[in-house]
């Protein structure tokens, strides 16, 4: 049962092999990292592909197709994510996976490792998922990384169980950075006045925002 000595050896060999195939053979330069999920799945079931943010969808799907066909036995779930998602973190992968039109099932996959199923003479399939963001979204509500790292040091100094800060997920523009610094400095009232001035009375709460519907006058 993985992880084991043999699966670690395979992972050290296969992840660079996939990365070389996608970046150098297929020429998908936007691929940053390959992560093959090791616990229980023996590397072959789940493959995460991390891309530079803003990669064209044609390149993402070329890489997904290329990863699905490199080995007949590997890749039952192949998931493309942005560079703010750690492809080795299963929780992060599941968080990013909310496909609707961005899922493709590829049939006639070799069963590979493990027993063959009773249907279709043991054939299986691959599921390709483009879980990259299709627009700009607010970040996940986590503290800033520097604050989490400071909290980690305090916990270690107090002898509490160690923590590992999570990476930020989502878009973090300069304006949100400025507002975060105001909150850290306890400028709550000034920040509240700013956000209060941005309220609109002509739009119901939780109404979908149409493209270009920012409320700004020409």
C-alpha cells in the first residue's frame, strides 16, 4: 500500500518524465509542475498539472490530452489547476474542482495496476478536468501569509503543536492588500466608511454581476 519505497522511487522518476513530455515534447511551456497523488493510489489514479495563471484554454487542454496518453495505465483523474493551487494537496485539488463544462471523459483506457473490472473487458476511462479559474474571483478568506507565519512562530515558542501555513487561493490585487493593512492597523472605521461609500441601492443583495456592471459612470 502506498506510500511505499517503490512508489517513492516511481514518483521521483515519473513526475519529471511528465513535466518533460508536456513542456519540451509538446511545447506547453505554461506547465509549472506535475504532482502525482501517492497515498493509496500508487501514483496512477490522480495527476495534478499546475499552470501559469492566464494560460490559454487551448494549451491547458493540449496538456491534459498529452498527460492522458503518455502512459496507457496512468491518469484516471487528470486535473489542471492555477499556480495558487498546490497540486500535491488533495484538499486544494478538491477545492478547485467544480467543473460544469470543463470536464471530459476519455474512454478506452488500459486498466493498469490492480484487478480488472467485470465490464468492457476491464477497460477503464480517464477524466480530464480544467479546474483553472475562468475569471477574477475574490481570494479565500485566509489571513495574510506573513500573519500566519508569525502565528506559527508564536505557537512554536509556546510549545503548542506545530502548524503549516496554507498558501493563498485566488486573486490578491493591490487594493485588497491596502485594505488588509488597514485592518491590521485597526483602521476599522476608516475602512468601513470606504466600503460604505461603495454600496449601491439599485442592485439587490447577491445579484449576479454582469460583465462591465461596476456602477462607475463614464
